[in-house]
């Protein structure tokens, strides 16, 4: 088990390396992108990447404060499910309702277990 300082140092090293690895990958417009803090351009929609507790995940989170609008956004995202990239042996996890740090949200994500940052 790592101490807090060691874990923080590992996370920092991982995200620094990830940023360097993704630096040559341009956006759809050909511009450089900060993939770690990728801005979707849509209010209340975030691309979230996480590494913690021997797992890594990537997904879209819908954070609209109005539950009805968030549910509509989630339905619209489900209608586009065939546009999400597929990885053999892994499925997207669809969560119409979840809670994160006291905030209600909807999420679609893929999680890889048994990895360390």
C-alpha cells in the first residue's frame, strides 16, 4: 500500500506521461488538445478520466441540475450508442442515475480493473 504522498506522486507521474503521450493527437479541428481537461463545449457535459484503486475509467458525465433535462440528455446519448468506440470484451456501463460527491448525475463509462496508474 502506498502512502498518500507516494500515491499522489504516482498519479502526477501518470497524468504527466499521459499528457505527453496524447500531445501529438490533434482535435477534430487539427488544434492541440489538453486531453486531461478536455472541454466538450457543452454545458453540464464532461469527459471524465479517472485512475484510482487499481482501476481506470473513461466516460461522459451529464451533470445538469434539472433531473428531467438530464434524463432527456441521457436518452439522446443512448440513441447514439452505436457511435461509441467498441473494445472487444468490454461493454459501456450505462448509469441513468448516479451520485458523485453529493451531486446527482448520469454517466456512460468503461472501466478497466486490475491496473495501476
